[in-house]
């Protein structure tokens, strides 16, 4: 099988966003929009090797690339969504067409060499005008009060020093008044959270999994590894000035501890397989539409001779980080499973892409919605440490839920 790469005229981002949201694969950061559509040329099952490492497929052995020389991530590209449960196999797919549009308008197309002209498909993609919908049969799992009680139980364990941090999640689901157009939801998410990375992937059973993630789990470009974990949160007021709130967050002992656990974990894991691992000495503020987080940039040099340093190899080492699971990892996940009593599915997993040259980018699957016709489900979690307040953590999850739900409805 052959893929042809060529530079093309720029395409309006809203058109590509609608195309990827409804039936394709989409990852759109402020720097680059990557949209896959058409048939799935290759469907790859990513399995765990020896129970710990994801096996990396040899895309070059499966598909050859010809045409113009282009930037990283514009050739043979496979997209995927990995579930939270890192012991679970997952699927990556190489689409018939991939369009990569950079923020300066430079645009590249990769397509199967015998594929039909892509223009008719793109031109048929119309951005949605669907308004916000009414919803019914809304169910919280657990209830708001039940979640606060769950946090209180976790705090008891943390104060007995059985673990340092655990992330507890809750969900809300319901039925909309009509079929939910994923393109409408994603378009509103882009306006609400322009600094986040939008994503849309097949969600199983014909549904869609989409959201706006603020958290870069892993980026590999040539031999440079980059991570930007987020942990520590404050809700922002409606006023335009957030300075006092951001100053409070930078001085919050509880949030600084929560954040440092995540940073130290990632640095230690990367040091076991990478060279020259460095991290910002102090976290910075990442300001979103209604929330602010503590964030830290971490960079490392990859040794490409090690199989564990493939994109998927590094992903298996890092995921789930304490930002979505807890620490120590195994103990925290066991507590989380006992208290949550449910399968997170794709929530808090990772969404991303890899190419045949060893590059890739993966974002944490948060601030998300699972859509299936009229049905929807959203998730949110909070990092619990010994000083956590159950009511405050419940309100944090409510604020996070509203990031995604606010792009769907005003009924909640």
C-alpha cells in the first residue's frame, strides 16, 4: 500500500473541524490541526508486550510513502484513543486521507495513492448551526453528595499514609432533545477553550469521543520528548482579572503538593530511559476559560536505539500519570477502583497520533463527552491528597464537568 504526500491550498479550520468531529479523527491544537477522514486503510491492535510495554507497529513495513518531502506528522499517520486502563489493548487506524494544517495556513495532504479526489468530501462538510439542546433523564454517578463521601473515605486513607494521592472521578449522563451533532459541540468547545487541544475519535458502538484537553501527556519530535502535566486547580470568576486567584493557586500548599507528585513521577520515569531530563523549577499558571491549573514543562532527549523510547513505549511507561490516577500508581488505582466502582473507558486515557518516522503526540483524554445519537456522558475528576476538602473537590469536578457540558446544553 502506498501513501502520496503533497502540499495543498489552505482549508478553513471550521470545515476540517466539522469533518473530523462527525466521522473522522481530529486533533487540533493552536499550532496545528490534524484531520483524518475516509476509510480506515489499516487497523492496528496495540498490544502490551510482556504485560508492560505497548508494542510499536512498523508502519514503514506496512505502508510506503512517496511524493513531496514534508514536515513531521504529515506522512503516514495513525490515530488512536487509549483507555484509562493501561493494561487494555487499543486500536489505532491509518485513514484514507489526512490533512495537516499549521497555524500559518501551510497545509499538507496525505492520501492513499488511488483514492478519489478529496475535495468533494471536504466541500460536503458544513460547519454545524445546531443550537444548545435541552436534556432530560440526567443521572449523576455518584450523586454530588455521594462523591463528597467518596472523597472523605479517600482522605482517611491518605491521612494514614497508605498513599500520597488518588484521583477520583464522577460522571453525568442523559438524553438530549434531538440527535447531537458532534461538530456543533466541538465548535463551541473551540470558542470556549481556544488554548486547549480539541479531539474527536471513534468511541465504540458507532459513537464519538470528543473534548478539549489542556494537558499534553507526551510529544516526541525526532529525539526531543516534551510533557506538560497539569495538577492543581482553581475556578475563575466571571470578571476579567484573575490575578488574585492565580496568586492564591501559586501559594496553595495543597495544590503545590498535588502538582509536585505528578512532576516528580514523570521526571523519574523519563530518567530511567531518556537523557538530559529537565523540568521547570516552579510551576506556571495555565489559564483556561473558567479554570486555572498549575503546569510544568518537562523535556528530555530520547535514545532512539531503545525500544522503550518509541512513542508508544514512552506512553506505556508514563500512563496513567498521578494527574489522572494517583501515587503510588498501583496502590492508588486499586483504591480508585474500589471507590469509583465503574469503568472509566476512554475518560482520562490518551488521544493522539504516531507516524512512520517515530514522531507522535498524545493528550490526556479529559474535559470530554461521549456521544451516541441523543445520548451523552461526561466525566471529571479531582486529585485528592491528605489536605483535600470533600466539598471543595466536589465543586472542582462540577466546574470541570461544565467545560464540556456547557458546549452541549444550558439545562444542567
